[in-house]
C-alpha cells in the first residue's frame, strides 16, 4: 500500500477474491442503507440550477472520504476555495472503505465515492454501472522514488518475486488491491502466485513480522524498509507498472448521476487539477502537510519525510486497461472490464 494511500475493504481468502454477484449487491445495498440513514439525502449537483452544474446555482457534491492523508487534492480544493470558484460546494461524507463508498453512491447518500480501480471494476462485473470521473493519485513508475516495498529478512535467500513461491506473505488485507498487485509481481517475475500463502496483518506489524521470522515477506509502505533486519525487493507497483503510473485511487459515481451532471463533473476534475498544481509548489509544502495531518490524524513533520505518490487527476487509459487485464489474468473476472465505458472522454489523459 502507498505510504499515504487508500485502504480498500477487507476480504477473506488466500487466493484472488471471487465475489458472487448476489453477495456483492446485498453487501452494497446494506451499506448504502446504513449510509443513507446516517447522512440523509445528498444535495444533488446542479440542485437549484440546471441539473448539470450550469449557471443556475452552486452545485453541491457529496464525496466520500476515508480520512486518508493522500486525499490532499480534494482537501486543498475545498479549503482553498477552488471548488467554490468553479461553482461547486463539496461536502465530505465518511465511509468505511471503497465498497462502502460505492454503496453510498448506489444508494444515493453520496454522489462520488473515493475508491480504487479493482473494487470499481469488480462492482461493474456485479452489474453496477459506474463512471470514473477523476483520479486522486497513482503509483510511481520506474525511475521514480518508490512508495511501496516487498520486505524480506536482511539475510533471506529471497531475491525476486518468483522466490515467494511456497512462502507466507503478509498484506494489510486479504483479497485487496495490495494482494492483487503482489500476485502480479510474482507472476511477472516468472513465479506462480497460487503457491504463495497470504495472511493479513495490521500495517504496524508488517515489517516487524518479517524481521522476527513470523512471515517470509510482507507488502508495506516504503518507509518500513528502514526497519532493522529487513530489506526491500522493490516497489511491486513500480515493477508491475514498469514505465507508467498505475491508478491507485479516485472518484467514482453512478453512470446515471455522472451523465446527468456532466458540467459539474468537469468542474470537479478541473478543480482537482488546479489543486494538484498548487500542492506541488515548494511554497505550499508546509501548509499541504498541515492540511493532510489534520485530516488523517498524523504528524505533519513525519508526513513531510514519508514518500509520496504522484498526484494527477486525469485518467491514464493504458494503466486502467492494464489493471483490468490483471483481473482477468488472475481469474477474478472472466470478462475484461469495459474501461472505455468506465472512463468518460473528458476525464482521460
């Protein structure tokens, strides 16, 4: 998982997760009902206006949040008046994970969900028509600073992903985005991910479990590679993505809502782009980390020392298509997710 990245919902099992359509829809419906009861009905985009975020009034968007540091783009745009300048009011609605966010937009208690591509594509497989409006952040590509690591003991004979065959690997959750990427990391190195045993551990235990010999390896944020007694095999996201950024998290709405509120969606995307330009300015770094720290409950000085993921709002289609193919290759879906349908033209890079 990226140093400050998103936390997808927990799932069980050691192999690629296969969720039956009915189970997924029941889970989504239940979560949506809970969120609707807690939050009430969202203010629709263009409410009091033209229904499309035009000149009829300020558009209100309810956007789910996981209270993560890497949500800085939407936080900056909200707190610095960028959304307001572009005719939007953005309200953040807390959700317990990516699936809960998707449930919220399906149930109508939020307009956009903060989630990851794999969860989104699997939801589409279950029959939920979704649109990926904007990216929140991605993962580094080769030649950039890593934000993740596959950790092994300093004296371990494990040298590459294929050597993880027959070994126990810890991830923060079973069946989530990090396990999927590690499985691909093993495959790309010539190994068989079916022969890897995955276990779930809290983030704070991922490195120490390797150092103590409790597990053979773990996937963890890059800063954990500084733990005494461990070393990194490299960033699995960088290895899988090679010369391109992969998409880690972004903002997703139902096809109906997004299509009916195209202008508001374009304004949301433009606001994130403007925010990303600002948060990359050296003069804004201290304030950026203060805003992050207040949102995610961490120390601003520590955040400034941690590796960061690349922030971009457009959607790189080649990366999304690669991630869709990974789901097929791993047997999580027998039909290639329709990325062309998922990502509107105006959202593409």
